[in-house]
C-alpha cells in the first residue's frame, strides 16, 4: 500500500523557516516525480513545487520561488520542502503527493499544517 | 496560467438525487500528444484529497460507479448519479496539460 507521511509543520513567525519532510513507502520512490500541494484556509488547492525522479529538475509556483526549496533523498525514500522567509499567506496544510505523470496525483499524504503568524 | 472555473460554488443536494459539477478551462486541455489531462478530486471533511477521475473519464479503482466524468476541450463535468451521505465534501478539478492549476472547488452538501 502506498503511504506518504508528512511531518515538520508548525507555528512560525513571519520571516521564519520550516522544513517539511515526507516519508514514502509501499512503492519504488525513485521512479516517481513528487509534488507538494497546499490547501489554504479558504480551501483552495495550489501546486507549490515538484521534483523529478533523480532530483535534477525542480519547478516552483511563482509565489514561492527563491524562498522554498524542494529536494529528495531516494536512499531514504524521503521528500523535503525547505521553506524560508515565510509569509502569512504561506499558511496552509501542505500535502506530499505522488505524480504518476502529467500532474496525475494518485496518492496524497495526510497533510501537515503550517501556520505563519506573529 | 490556465484558469479553471468551477460551478456552482455550493451544491445542496437531496439524498438519492443527481448532482453535476462543471469545470471550464481558459484554454484547451488537449495536449500535443492528443491526451487531455483533466482530473477530479474529492476532499471529505478531515481527510486528504482523493483522486476520483483521471484523464477526463477514467474512474479510480474503488470509486463507486455513481461517479462519472465527461467533457472535452475546455468544458468538463463530474456527475454523481445518486448522491449519498458519504459524498459530502469539496470537489476539485485539476488540469495537468499546462502548468498545473486547480479549480476553486465545489462544496457538496445534503439539503
């Protein structure tokens, strides 16, 4: 069974940093693109970043470029999202998602809450 | 970016009655390879999103056959033939043909 388990969320002040992790199991992690998707308090879903199988290609939504960094460790079956210079508008539940091709998100983690507030 | 417009925003439905959600894109979702990368997701309260339909009309395994997807080009529809209590939640469309964008969501509730 495919499992994705996020961790690392929490409450942080504006300008602060957090590192999200996602532990993957039940499939051959190194064979898949992986994505971070967030759900804002208004309930909208938004693509944040994705990374290809070997980590050589990374893409970000404009609003996080230069502040967030996606990475992976295939030896540890893990996906990461380093979030720096956090803003109030980054407050959301962040989901780790498996992409089986062309943004086909067939498996989602349970999500981790990130709250940016003073 | 491609804008995905869902309607209605809110959909109160009587149990056992049909429901229909529209998703319109600002550009054609037909990829140069001929495929259309349009997906539907369900988010129940307190749960993660779950894919229901992939590539317009293919139902995921385990998804009840009362759910169906249809459409082409820029106009897509998710239908529930007979709404059940467990169908309460927010439904989202997503296009993967271009830079990925989600629809704003449609909240399905029981009247």
